[in-house]
C-alpha cells in the first residue's frame, strides 16, 4: 500500500473523470462531437457551442463532479469514524436535517439561494443535534453515535412527511425533485469543488492517523493519536462535506456508501490513497449518472438520485451478499 | 532506558473499594507478571499504566515526569501495549497491521520508508508470521493474530512493553517462543509488564510478580517470594499442588 507507485490508481481515476466530463458536456439536446468539445475547451469553436458548453453544460457537470466527490469522501470519513465499512454520510440524519431546512424554505415560498442556505443550516443543525445527544452524559462510542443518528434520521423522516402532507399540491413536484436529488438547480460548482480540493489536501497529513484510528480508538491512543480531537475533526469535516453536497444537489443517495466500499475492495484501506480516490471516483460516478438522468427520457429529466439509487442498491446488495 | 513508577496508584473500577495503593517501580530489564482471577482489574491496570484511563487517585511517572504532562506521541514512543481484543473492522494485511507500529515515529507528512518496512518485516519474522505478511488479518487464526499484534508492538519498539495476556490462543511452542522473545527484550534493558493466567509461565519467565485480589488487596515483589502455594491458593480460591522441576516451581490444580 504505501509502497510501489501508490499514485497510479489516482492517475487512472483522474483520466476517467476527465473522460466522463467530456462525455457529459458533449451529450445533450444538441450533440457536439468530442473534437468540437475539445476545441471549445481550448478556446475556439463557434459561439453557440461556446455558450452551450461553457455556460450551460460545464457548470452542471462540475457541480455533479463536486457533489459526487464530496459525498464519497464524506462517506469514507464517516466509515473510519464509526469503524463500520457500511456507514454512509446520510445515516446520521444529515440529509434529513438538510431536507427539512430546504422544504421549510420552499413551503415559505422563497427560492434559490434561501433554499440552499436553509438546507445547509438544517444539515449543520442535524450534525450538532446528533453529536450533542450521542455525547450526552459520559463518552460516546461509535455504536452509540450510529444509533443516535439512525433514530434522529427517522425523526427527520417523519417531519418531512408532515411537511409534504401540509403542502399545496402545486408546490409538491419541486419538493419531491429536491428530495430525490437533482442537479438542475445547482447554482455554482466552485465552493463545492474548492472544499473538495481542500479536504483532499488536509487528508494527506491526517491519513496515517486515520489508518490507525480505523483499528479502534484505544489502539490509536496507544500509538500516540489524540483520538478525541481527531474524531471531532473527522465528524465536522464529513458534516461540512455532506452539507455542501446536499445544498448543491438535494439528497443523492448511495454514492457515499458504494464508492468507498468498492474502492476499498480494489485498493486496500490506506486512507491516504482511498480518500483522494473517493473524490475522483465519486465525482466521475455522479457525472455519468447525471448524464444518464438528462438523456434517458429527454427532453424530460430524471432526478439524479433515482439513477444513483438504481445503480447503488443492487451493487450494494451484491457486495453485501458476497462478503463474509 | 525508561522506568515507569506508580505513586499511590488506585485504579478506577466502578463500584469497588479502593484497596491497597500500588507503588510499583517497573525498571528496565525486569519482566513482570500480573496474576489474579477474572474481573480483578488486570486489564484496567494495564490501560491505566498506558495512560489510556485515568486512575482514581495517585499518579504515574515516566522517568521523573508525570505521564499526563507528556504528549501522547512521546508516550507512545516510550510505551506500547498489546490489547487483549482487537478491532478488525476494515480488512488489512499482516504487514500493514505491523506497520502501524511505526506511527509514533513518523511525522504527519512522512510516508513509511523502506527502513520502516524492514523493521516491520523483522518483527513479523521474530514472531514467525512473516509467511503470512500478505494475508488479511481477519482470515488468520486466533494465535496467528495474537502474534501479529505482538509484532506490531515490536515494530513500535518502545522501552516499556505492556501486554494483556500475550499467550492467549498460542500453541505450546509459540508460547515459549513469545516468552523467550520478551525475556530477550528485557535483556536489552527494556521493561516488560504482562497479565497472565498461566501460573507456570509466570513462574518460568517472570522475575517480578504482582498479585491482584478481588477485594482490592495487592502484593508484589520478586517472583520466588510471591509464588507461594498458600498465597496462590487464596488468590484463585483453588487448591494447588506444587513441585519443583528444573529449578522452577510448577503448579497444578489439586
């Protein structure tokens, strides 16, 4: 793992991500050849192609990449935190909190930026709620954190149903699209991409400590890791990543669960490799899923969360079935 | 050379009276064995000595410095612990597992070097698990995993070795091999402090013994003074027969 050209998989994934992005910006109501696409990216091409690619398709593709990358990295971090390879960024109720925030904003009739802001606030509130409750009296253990998160998530689910049942029918489609994960309203990809790159850089010095933490908190402490501060920072980092992703695209499920799990099967469990690999593979997966979501029943669009769930559920069940 | 001393140490076992405060001096070159029935606090004592658990009262000194004043990373360069049970939530190979022992010695920005790898491989070889280095730890047998765990401690190479029942799951041959290895470490001026259940291993390999009683009483000293049949009978509540073989006492249930 730390030996013999560990970065080759990252190069392969980077290439895959680039190809996926190329396909994504080329396909659509007006197909553009790969050659033309490359010409537009290098600064030439017709004005129509420029507008279509740089202003309409590229921001959405980048948003998809950022969302997928953020969710996959958040999932990988949560899995180390909970010492459970089957944890997911949503399992602790983050998306539930974000959804309640977003739906309340939609119910109040505001749009755009306020919905995103409200979703972000909801996700962070959910984070603090779960952490505070799991902390409670005495120490928190991974299993206690997990249980608290699952129960709180169920509570958010009930509130979401309540909001939906009180909403006039005319506003329901927007809400449902948000709940299923939808990139068509993503405002700008840049904050998400920047956070993704920042976290990947931070992960390098933290990576070995994360590897040790994956062996249990006592073992990590015996090897000189300051366990509590490290766990706090992983939790906050994963929450921030998830909140950013949910704010951009609503709840897109399974990326955070399936991507780290599959990469671990192939690349082993060195976090210094797995986390950047998750960023690239998660991004690539969501770019492809979003491309599918745009073209399957064009000109109508599917919510991208439906595609990831349709891919994710069988993949995950298969992995679970195959594992001991 | 590092020495661990406890001053009026009382370990924190909920719901139990404080009992006798421990004033131990664990010196380089010594091999300590801790004996006592189940639930008496042997593991709690080890975790407390390693600084992973706060004592009820008293303090721990690493050389002359209170343990809680020393950075965790520095402590882990001086003192390491083999746990009784381990978490293998994520699959990892035996070599990767041993290699995490290098963590205290590397800065956050450093990758493991070829030298670190060589240290880990030497440790796996010393524990006779080098042929399993690329196997996933969760596919190994209990005894093999135990040896990988000891190899991790050896890779960490601290001055003070704490071990919680290091011979758990080991066959006879490897029990002896591990005990020989621990004595070798002590001969290199390291201190070894371990919990044991096997009286005969303690009698054969330890030079200092700590007896922990369920009511919080404790006594400690050189092995030949502590391993007295009557004291051990009252410790375990079990009648014992003893004999001397090859210069070492041997105990069997009577």
